[in-house]
């Protein structure tokens, strides 16, 4: 998975440096040829190494067995990518019978690599990472996605309630929000418009760092369109604040 992430990252980084054309998907999110070429490079490595595994990617869709498969986002943070903001990453998760057992997050611009395997911890460039020990909402940092995404859905009032009860909020979104939680730099991260390839790798990284990763209803599956991640200590309190039950 690391080899595949580096291969896809190299393709994307080449486009990032020399330029590319941007088009819009049906949901108005941007996509570039870099996304598609990077995913092809990732899949090629994974299929060569693990021919009995399936794949599910944001750009190329599903192929092969679904029982054990790699879930791929070739460029998470495409809006950053197209604006030349260097915070974007390759995400690869390994799903076994509906449960993510391993994850890789690779940032090509900086070379930063996060990895996690179920039961073996989470790591940044070979060093163990852990969530924070903050245990009260009034000392918590919340990392969120774009404010207009929050306003467009049914979650705005909940977000305001959570903001009122926490110390500080930062809005950068995408994969980086969840890495902040996993590394103990923030306590809560949330998104309201996600797909399975946005979260598969990040779920195991957060959980293996000691945190919790659910949807906004507290569910544990990968198919929800929302995410609520925390250091674990604040998960129930954070969800309660969001729902207006604190």
C-alpha cells in the first residue's frame, strides 16, 4: 500500500508542478487528469502485488472481489491541489469483510507518510502517534470542513452548538483534519459530505491512535455521508453537544 501510494503520489506531484486542466464532476467538485492517472498508477501496483484483492477508487470505480479490497482516493484535497495549496494526499484503505484493517495517507509535497494496521498502532514517518488527553469540551479544538458545506445541509445548528461549547475551531477539512486528531493536535473533526474513499484510510489511523471514528449519528460503518472523529474521551459529549442534548 505504501509503494502504491508513493507511485500515485509521484504521478500527481508531476502534474502539480507542471500544470493541468480542471473539469467539474456532476456534484460540482473539481477533478483533473492527475486524479485519474494517479489512480491508475496506484491500482497497477496493488493489482501486481495483490491480484486476489479488489479495488474501489474515486475515479475508476470498483473492480475485482469486494470481500477484500483496497479503497482509494488518489488526491484527497483536490481543491487545494488545483489552487497550489500543498495540503493534499493519497489515501488507501484495506477493507476486509466491511472492516478497515489498514490505512496509508501519503502527502507527496512534503513526503509525510501516515500508516496504521489494526491492532498495531498508528504511525507518522515511523514514529508512533496518539490522540490527546483533553477530556473537557471547553478545552477542545474542533477541525471542520468548509462552512458553506455545513450551512447547506441540516447540520448548521448542530455545528454552532458544538462551536459554542468548545475552545477553538479551525476550518481546513479533508484528510488533514483527521490527522490533527490522530496526532493529538485537535480533539474533534467532522465532515458532512464524504464518500467511502474519503474516510476508509483515515478511520483506521484515528482508531489506532486511540481515537473514535463514527458518523454524526454515532454509527460505525463506512457508508455514511458524515464523519465525526474524536480523541475518544470527548466523543459522546461532542455528539451530544452537536445534537443539542448536552
